[in-house]
């Protein structure tokens, strides 16, 4: 690997590899391990370099490049991983489980779309009360703007965001403000443009594809090491506190231990060395608790996983949408089951998949906080035809109900940037592929995908149109609007309640109870049933626009928060319409 000490690249595929540094070519020597190295020239920070492979005169980037200042097709730049003067020695971190997470896309969080600009707005998150900021992928990707999941330079930070120096400044600033940083990473596929890894070696399994392309060959020891070293890099060199692992169900691995378990093992080992908690959170479509079951119990030992079931149940409850994969979540029993048992599909029939899906969670051994939940996230908004947020169609009462179920529920809550002030801007799927044909294929693929979901194709924006990207940037004037200020205040109160009230810190499934009326569309989530001192707290929601009377037994009458037209007495809550009451 290219490091401050030497140039090198693993390349079992070619017969000859030459190093090019600032325009000068040097021969490389192949070792028995298929690593090509040289003693003729030493790396100098800032030097531009790459490799010529066999008879091809093109200079290809280093697979472990730390910076691609001219884009993913250009030369790599030598970066000293130890160059940054960190000031976060006092940062001791915290486990991701139970923390409030805020999902952010650097390119659309601010008008500038850079890491430095985002760092300058982190005080907003401190005032909101969140504990982690989770960044969508920042690795090297073709084009100026992208969601980040088409990355091809896994070790590099996207140049338009500011590169590795800006990234370290962001993390350092976050830690100074008491915020942890979780980085979204992709190990299941590579993007369609700028992926030169197959020229070097068997990084991909040809013919074994997932939804997004050929699968990564994690069963090859050097490729496996490539992935595990990348995990270590984020923790060691960039000081992040956790990684969100994209679509792990698309990682093909028949070896044991599974690579996810190996990632968790290495993360735990480095956590002990660093003296602070480090967390891995999976995005998984499998609904299989093996993800967060301890390795001692034949699990992978991750800190947690995303739960789409929670999103779907809440979304249907506040919007009434039942098309596509929302169909199974139409009855209120779906939301009640999710709140009570974690997964809705835990071996049940999934109409969207056309088969039984998922496995039940052992409620006695798994904490509720192993599930990361959201009522909005980049996928669930961006994969809608128009990229419309809940705020575009749902009343203020509906937004606050969704927020309360997320923030006051038993799971680890995650917010998507802008939802806390009812952002008026959409968040759409955007790309900037320089290759016209690739851009055309991407746009056509989106239209076909939405047609299969039954959405109007005419509302699908062109991912390649620059306005699709600029329209997705947050409009920070929304914070000062009447609606934005009202919703933001509600979010701040709900986050504060979660962090300060004892009822919301018990992460045992048995500490909660759910009552609901399917016909009248009300639900009561009771938290803190096993608390030693303080009385339980009831989160009471009316999901109907019609009046409702919700009986309560044993409530003390202390109203902690309310939103909407509602009255409380010792018999229960009377709603004039949709609304929320949090009462002890």
C-alpha cells in the first residue's frame, strides 16, 4: 500500500506495473505476495502518482488512494495520515445505542455543500440536542455531486467536499461540540465509473451481481484485508465514532467468521486500544437479529441495524399510503407490533416480496436500542418519485406524532436533515456522471423503477439535471418560518424529554406496553414500566382527524408535552382531532 514510507500496490492480475510520480516513471518489483513495490523513490506529501498497468499508458489511481484532487480518473495524491493536529483528546465518546442520530448529506446540508460549511452549522445540532451526526458516504465518486453510494475510491474523501483535511476538521469540530460522528460506508459494490480495481486483481466476483453491480470478492484474503483496513482507517486516522454499513444483505460471504463478524471483532479491538466506544450499524433488508446478536451467541456482534419496518409502520399511520411495500403495514396492528416486538416481518408473509420474511428478535436478550429507527431517511425520501418529505403532505400534528414515536420510542432514533424544521425542499436522487450514456441509463433506470411501484413517471426528476441537485439543498430560511419554528421547538422538547426523563432510558422490551384502537385510530405507548422510582410515561397519539377519547389508568396527571387540540384528566385524553399528549 502507498504510505508515507513507500509506494506499493497489490496487483496479481497484470504482468507488469510501473509507478508514475509527478510525470516520472519508475519500475516496480513484484513480490511473492503479488505486492509491487520500489525502493527507488520515496513518497513525498503532495506528490501526484499512479500506476501504469501492462501495456496501457494510462495512469491509474491507487486502490488505497487517500485523495483524488482531480477526480476518480485522475492521479492520486500522497497524504500523510498523521498530518492533522487533532484537538479531541478530551473526547471520550459514547455508544451509538440509544443516542439520537442526525443523518446528513454534505453536498445538500448547506448552500456551499462542503465539509467546512457543514462544520460551521453544527451548533444547530447541539441546540437540537442530538448526539451523533451520520454522514452519507464521502468517498471518492465520479462527478461533482452524488448521493455517495457510487463511490469507487473507498479510502479517499471526495475532493469537492474538501478532501481529507476538511473531513478531519469536521470531525474535530464535532467532537469539540460533544457530537459523535458516524460515517456511512459501502462495501457491497462499487460505482459504475472510475472503478479500476479489476485491472489490479480479483476485487469483484464476475457474474455474481447484486442490485447495484458485481459483488465484492470478500472471500479473497487480500480483498477482505482491503475492506477491513478501510474500517480501521476511519477509526484510526479520521477519529470517527461509528460506521453505518450500507446494504450488508448484498455482501456475499460463505466463509466463517462472516466478514461482518470480523469487522465487529476488529472494531472492538481498536475500541479497547483507543479507549472509547466504537460502533458498527448495519443497513440490512434481512430482518435477522444475527446482525446484533453477540458473537458469543453465534451472531455478528454489530451494535445494531436499521429497521425499515418501523419507518413503514409510522409512515402508513400518518399518511395513509398503502401502495407497494407499504401494503402490509396498513392496519394499526403493524405499528403496535413493531413497537412491541421490533420487527413486523419476523417470519410473516411479505406481500411485496411474495414470501415469508424475517426472524423474531429474542426480546429477553436483545436491547431495543439495537434497532435504529427513523420516520424519514435518505432512502425513504429520495426513493420516492418526487423526493417529497413528510412535511409536503402531512399536517403539523402528523409530523410531531411521527417525531414522538421515533424519539420517545424504545429504539435508537435517527432524524434526517431538515425534518426537524419541516423543510420545504425535496430530497431527490441526483447524479452528475460526466459520461452522457451513463447519465441516460441512470435516468431511464429511475423511471422504470418508479413505474414498477405504481408512481407517476412524469413526476420523476432527471437525476442528471443540475437543478435536481440544487433543489435538494436545505433552505435554512425554513427555520425562521412560522411552521419551521413550531416544528423545531417540538423536536427540541422531544429530544430533551428523551435525554432527561428516566422512563425513556430503559431499553428492555418488557419495560414497554402498547394499547390501541384499530377503529378509532389511537395508540398509547407506555414507557418505563420497570423503573424503580418514577412513574411510567404514556405517549398518547390520535392518528385520526376525528375526535377521540383515549382512556388511561394510573396516570398521575403530569403533562410533559402536548401538540394539537387535546385535554387531559385522570380518566384519559380527549382529542378534538389529530394530536399528541405525553403524560406521566
